[in-house]
C-alpha cells in the first residue's frame, strides 16, 4: 500500500504533512490536448509542511522567502468567501521545506499548493475534489494559470492515469483520474541533466511545431498517446509477475515518448550525451520527464541489474 502522502496531528492544533513529488512516465504535452498521461510518486523527493498553532497573529510563514510571496496572495484570496472561511481564525507558524527542484521537470509548485490546502483541510474537512479545486485556484494566483494535471498528479499518492478535458478557451477544466493499484513497480533512477528552463519555453516550442507542421504535430500526439497506453499495460504486467514482458513494454513506451521530445526540439545535446552514458551502463530505456528541454532523465533498469547493484 502506498503511504507516501502523510498527515499527522501532533498535539492540539499541530500538523505535519509530507507531500511526495510526482514524475511523468508518458504523456507530456499531449495531455493538454485530451490524451492520457501516467504520473507516479517519487518517494525520494518531497515537500514538508509543519504547522505550530498559536493563539493569535494569523498565519506566519517560514522561511522568509516563502512568506514574501505567499502572504500577499493569501491576503487577496481572503476576499473570497471560501478562502476567508478557511483562513479566518487560523493562527500559527507554518514551516515549509523540502528537496524538490524548482526547474527539474518536477512538480514543486503543485506540491506546495496541494500541501497548503491539505493543511487547511486538516482543520476544515473537505472532499478530494474541493482540495484539488482550491489548489488550482492557488496556483492561478501564483502563476496566472494552473495545470489541473499537475495538481491531480501530486495529490494522489500512487501511480495514476490522468485525462484532462479542455473548456472552450482551451484551458484544462476537468481531470479524470484512474488509480492503477500496482503492488510493485520496475526500478527507475533519476538523473539531473544540469539544465534549467521554463515550462513556458518548452510549451512554446511544441506549439510552434504545431503551427509549422500540423500533421507532424498530430502524429506526435498520437505516438505519445500510444506510449502512454503501452507504458500502463507494461506496468500492470510487471505488477502481475509477468516482469519480462512488462519491462519490454515500458522500455518501448519510454523510447517512443523520448522520440517525441526529440521531434519537438526539446532534447539538448548534453541530455543526449547523458542518455547514451546510461544506456551504455545497461539501462533498458531512458527518457526525459516533465516538459523537456531541461531537468531530469529517467532510466529503466532490468531486474538482474538492480540485484547486482544491491549486492
């Protein structure tokens, strides 16, 4: 059973939450165009939020850089009835720390927003849907737009298949979540490519290709969609003790997804060099995770390679 997302009440009014980061096995970019994506929790990367109750003084955030950007936003949100109801009467110190890279293709903003709303939900119970909706609102205030995909991917503490649907303005308006209920996973490792860029830059390159060659762009979406389906089937087979076939499917899915990153122009040479190094060490497949053009490479390893490393 997956227990990565934990919340504990420590004495009267004191709360500690640990929110694992997420990573995407397949479905990047195409998920914004009504295709599925697969997201998994990453247990070695997380965000921790600790709350110490006080009698008065409102909410005070630590460290200072967190307080500088979140406190003015919460002041704005308190103009809305829902947020005012949640925030009024809450007094205490909120400590936020963790090891999620801000620009590593991972979900630091989503983890922060989900964590903060879960903190509020510890004192004012709300449904999963309400937590995700409020976390999306908070992300809107932080960045001007929100990815309900990222919010949902971080919220669930197990591998999930996600499908976002778009409203008339092309914004994600609903996320359908299917939990995969996997008892075990293949062995993945994560490698920092040493590059930093923005999601906006990566999205711009994908959109530019769509304007330049709509047929190719559509083909890449379909290829990524197939990779997502293949990856899900592989994970299920692996978890059901058909490990050899499961690894083959997942490896094939990763290669197909990685080819999409190359076609989108999101694979810098330094990333390609690290990819070749990992493959030479015995990795079955390697791909970028996140928006691309930066961040983190994921490597899939055969079981026997993992066994040798652990000896």
